[in-house]
């Protein structure tokens, strides 16, 4: 089993992968190259295979056929702990611990300068400084003492603290009200600087800035391009955008 000695340096390459869950084919012959530093959005209707694709990149599941590579290394040849050290995940439902704010950001490390810097970039310091014990405040089981927007900003602070070269955002703003979403979007922009980002988004207004948008339908890529290119194609992506604007 290969141990990665150097950080991610070139590209993520997905080659002809398919994935079946039990007897249902969820992804069908997907190929995609994501160069280092690029921001890619994956969009499509519910059930199109968006979350499954990123779960395969993180190796939560094994592909049924095909291969995924980071640089020149197949995922199956990389130790899971080394693979996941290269990736920071911000999901739509943050996993938070019944512990202090500081420990939730740093997973127990005590580098207060880095913790505070991550909180500032994620706009989490705004609410942390109002808590009874600030960074020492216990946030309860799964962050129950915080609002949804505060939980997401704390999850983003954690990803900033981790400073992994690959970032996966899985519907990170889908459950937020408009005020919280604006702050979280600004925090995500800070998080994505100099990172390779894979963004799953339901709200298409949040992904128009990316380098490439990949449209999935029924487990297959049906369109690829920038926002402007896909709007001109007048295809599935434009229909999704028009539907949301209604």
C-alpha cells in the first residue's frame, strides 16, 4: 500500500468509472479530469449521482469498474489515512462534537493562533466572541447550541484549519436562510483560495464562478463547460437555471 509522501501536485483523474449500489447502476462510465487549482461544480437533479461521485473520490465506496487517480496513483494503492489527509470535506450536515468550539475546529490540537485565524476567515469569530466562554464554550451534541449558519461556519473553519489541498463541498449552503447563506458563501470563497475544489450545489447561482460545470443526469455526464458556454447551448443546464429563477 502506497504512502503519499508529497502533497497533491497535478490532477485528479476519473477514468471510465461505474458504480452500482446493490443491483442499481448509479454512475455509468464517468470520465473527468480535474487539474490542480481548478474549481469544478457538479450539478443535476436529485438522484443524478452527484454525491455518489464525490463519495467515490473520498473512497467511502469502491468503484464497480474503472479507476480514480490522484496524480499518478490509483486510489486503491493509497492508504486511506493518507488519501483523506489530502481532502477537506464540508457537507450539508456538519458533524460536530460535544466539545469546545476550539476543539471542534482543530480536532483537539491546541494551536490557538491557527484556530483564531481559521475562525476569522470563516466569519465564525463573529458569533464565537459572543459565546459565554468564547472558544472554550461547549456547543453540545452535534452543535445543538448553534444555529445552522453558525454550524456551517464552524465546519468551514475546521476545513481552513486542516489546510488540505483538495476541497469537497457537498451542498454546503442548501439548508441555510438567505442571511446565513451570504456569510457562508463569503467564508467558502476564503476557503477555496489556492485549493482544488469539487462543489456539489443545488442552488446554481452559487457555482457560476467556477472553471467548469459538469451536468449529471441518470448517472451520466450530459454537459460540460463554463456557465456562459452552457447557457449558450440552451440544454439541460439552462433549463435548470431558468427553473430556479422562476
